[in-house]
């Protein structure tokens, strides 16, 4: 069985939106379009990937913006460690090893990296979720 098809061992937890720390800038137009889609669906269907020690967003910066815009108090998240063997982190535009400390520092300081600087991908499928937006307010 391929790694992407293996059963997920990750748990979805709800975290306060205010606790999450972005590390990258976003495309506002793209985020507003996504917020409209989420509103129309009325459900949150994809968890945000979050670094477990510092609550730095790994993947889901646009969804974090949407949660803020929609007035949500919490969102479904999966907590991860950068040591997780199923997590693969790369730069979008350049080869080479990723400086994880730079990502954490960007999240902690608020001095964000540019749009689409890093790509965080799990080799195992995430658990699915479908939460009514009213339950996240």
C-alpha cells in the first residue's frame, strides 16, 4: 500500500483561532474567495496543520485567515512535530534543506515569510472532518 493511502494515525483537535501563529503571508483575494466557499458550504472540512510546541501554522494560512474573517473562535487542527517522519517540508522556489527554525521564528515574531515560501506535506492522508461553522463560533 502506498504511503499516501495508509490509514491516518493523526487526531483532529479544536484549537482557538487566536492561539494559531501564521509564519507566511497570504494572497488576500484567494483567501476571501476561500472564505466565501467555506461560508456557502457552511462546514469546515480540512484541518489546519500546526506545529505542536509553538502553535505555528505549517499548512493552512489561508484557512486561518478565513476563520478570522468568519468570526470563528476555534478550528479543527492536526498537531505535528517537525521530527515527524511522515512530514516532508520543502521550499516552493528553491532546492535544499529547509530551515525549520526560520519558520518557527517567523511565527513567533510575526515577521512573516513571503507567500508560498514553504510547502508542508504529509505522506499519510489526514483524517477527514466536517464541522458545522456554527459549532466553531
